């Protein structure tokens, strides 16, 4: 399991270098490798042994596809990437629910998340048009639901890594949104990519929790 975590860490370092240099070949090389590392981490941790693990593994595989689909710049492919990540968040939520969840805590968290969700949508509104607007709204709703389920699971069954991983994933998506819709630049990658891959590794490692 450790070797796969190290693979992701090294691959992310090279991915950041490729992003800095604007190397499309480097991005196409290192991004799938980095994402393969978190899928392999879950498998090495025994993901297939429990319902929670199977759901998390499915979510990580969908995230792998989302990562690859976000590499091209075509609008239609980007929509497919959003769809893959959206389904991944649904799978994460199902995994959290299968592990145990405090519904009152999840409901309270969901209500609190309405505020940041509305702020994010308002921030993006001038930059998102057409079919992307519907996709982005749906994505924000689903990722907030995933985080609410993670908080409820932590309250019910513990698992700090699971909770932190979900929160890191949530915050990292702000970098993706800023890069795609608001302001392109390497600065978005410097914090977005480490947060994203760190969060995915934590979620992958959560499959070993009792």
C-alpha cells in the first residue's frame, strides 16, 4: 500500500512540473499514473472485502476517468469529466452510508453547506453558460451531499482520514473551477492538485478502517 502512495506522490510532483512547463505529453503521462496510484492504494488496502471498500473503489475508478477526461480542452469531453466525477461522488456517498451515518448530523451539515454552495455558484455564474451551467449546479449539489455524508459517517463510525479526504476533495474542486472558468494559471495547480490527490489517498486508505 505504501508503495502505491509513494507512486502517487512522485507522479504528482512530475505532474506539477509538466503543468508548469505546459507540457501536454507530461500531463498525459503523469496524471493517469498519479490517479492509478490511489486506485491501487484502495485495492492493496482490501477494498473489495467490504461494501464500503467496494463503493470507495468504484468512486476512485470514476475519479480516474474524470481525471483523464479533464485533460483535453474540448467542452464536450469536459462535460463527460464532470459526469464521471459526479457519479464518483455518488459512489463515495453510498460508501459512507454503508459504513454507518448519523442522519441528523448529515442533514445539519447539508443545511450549513447551502451557504458555501450558493457563494460558489454566484462566483461562477458570470463565467458559466449554456449546458455547463446545469452540469455545474448538479455537481455542486452532489459534492455537498457527499461531504454531508462524510461528516455524518465520521459522527457515527469515526474515521478522521475519511472526513479530511472528503473535505480536501471538496476544496480542491475550487481550484478546478477557477482554472476552467475564472482565471487560468499554474497557481491553481500548485494547491489544487496536492489537495485533490492527498484527499483521494486518504479516501483510498479509509477502506482499511474497521
